[in-house]
């Protein structure tokens, strides 16, 4: 299992914006580590709420060594 899966017990994803980085919990969209500017964070939460089911599926796939691409916010 990749090291970043061992760092947090919660299902999560990592997002970057410029020089910012945040680790976001998939279940409730709380910030586990790092930070993003408020506008970027609002867009991330909007995107994650639309694709929450896919994020959970991606989490499970990554634990098994595979992954797929989730659509960007349009």
C-alpha cells in the first residue's frame, strides 16, 4: 500500500492550488492537513460533493493499485 494511504486513517484526497496543498476527508470534506485559499476551497468542496461516490470508488481502487480519472468541475 502506498505510504500516503498510511498517513491518514480517513478516506481522503489531496488537492493543490498554486503553492497550497490540502488533504480533504471524502466523507465530510473537512481539511485533514494543509490549507487552500477560501475560493479554491469552495470550488474543491463543490466538486467533491458532486463526485463523492466516485471519490470513494477511486479510494478503494487506489488501495488495490489501480485508479481512474474523475471529471473536473465544469
